[in-house]
């Protein structure tokens, strides 16, 4: 139905924008069907300005559907990957990566490691569950593209970014292996941080801490790594060590309110100082991350 309506609008002097919207809905019904893309390409050639304007500032799903293909059709493979990554992240139960253009050699030989990594990390930012059998099946073409691009255009930092997606969809062994490949090219702080996140996802806090310490060795002024290690120490009720790690972080970023609040919470749990409890209560409203703020105040209440 959507495809038929789009054809009418495209060929009978209707609205190109409405035609694009109907074509995107046709794609959503079956992303692997090449016909809606062919009609969209025809419409692009027939009404280039109107079609470009329709997807220029994407905000709705149909604009991401059409925009990703149009970016491919005009040779902007990185933008195509970014837009499709956003679409998948927001609606992972639909097999968007089954789009024929996504497995086309023109795309796979031209998309850069940065572009595919951008799309991969964007996908993980929507809070949707990617660790299901349905989503893993839907992501097969994307994960094949990760393999192709990492073989063709290996860039350590971008490989580490793509490894984040592998963790999010439950491919933890592959995520760790990609971090190892990235390190073999060039050791980076990011690869160790991603590795730490994967070990944490698997519940291995010893390996998680070891990876964070390796990251800190490469970037010793990174205050957030001290905080991550402090939080791990606190999980083992070692609040004195946690407080010491926060103190190290504060030497690099003395004004950061999250560090200061964490230091107060961990010192209070280690020593029971009323002054630290009062400091935590004063700083807590300024901690930007709501979940972490609740965690720190919970420490004080649970003492």
C-alpha cells in the first residue's frame, strides 16, 4: 500500500516529501526489498531539491530511513552509516541493516572506519536492548561490515569504538578480540576502557580493574579513570582505597563536583567523619548524573 501511494505521489504531480515518507514506510515493512529504494532513487533524480529538503534535518524515523539511502546514493557513505546507526539504535527490532545498499560493494569499499564507528556508537546511545537473539540476527549485516572495514581500514581507536557495539549486543568474546586487534596496531587508552567495560559486563571485576589500570598507564592524567577504579574498590567495601583513588583524580581535576562528592562519600564510609557527610549533602545536588548522585547519597544513608 505504502509503495503504491508513493508511486502515485511521485508520478502524478503530488508532494515529493509525502512520497518520500511513504517510501520510507514501505522500507520499514521489508528493509530487504530493493523496490522502494529504486523508486526513491527515481524520485531523487526527478525532484532533487524537494527530496533533499525533506531529509535535510532528520527528526522522524522516515527521514532517517530515506536519508541513509540518499546519502549512499550521493556517495556520502559515512553519513549513510551514521543515519542508519541512529535508526537501528532507536528501532532495533526492525532489520534495517538488511537494506541492499548496506551490503553493496560501493558502500563496503568506501565507508571509513570513522563513519562506521560513528554509526556503531550512535546505535548504543538510545537505551534500547541490543542483547537479544532478534537484534543480533538483525545486526548480522552490520557486524559483517565491521569485519570488512576493520580488515580494509584498520584504525585502532575506531576499532575500539566498534567493539563497544559488540559488547552491547552480547558478542563479548568478539568485543575483547577486537580490542586486542586494536592494541596490536596501536595501544590506546580507549581500547583498555572498552575492554574494562566488557569485563564489567561479564562480572569479572578483577579483569575490569586491570584493564582500567592499563588505561591509566597510557593516560595518567585522566581523572575519570581514577573514579572508575574508586567505584570498583567501593564495590568490595574498600572505601579507604576508593577515597585514595579519588584523591589522585582530584589532583588532575580539583574542581570536578562528581569527584569531590565521591571523595566525600568514600571518606565518610572509611572514617565516619560528619564533615564529609555534610560535604556530600552539599555537593550531591550538583552531581549531574542522577543515577550516580543516588548511589553516592545511598552510601551515606547506608552507613
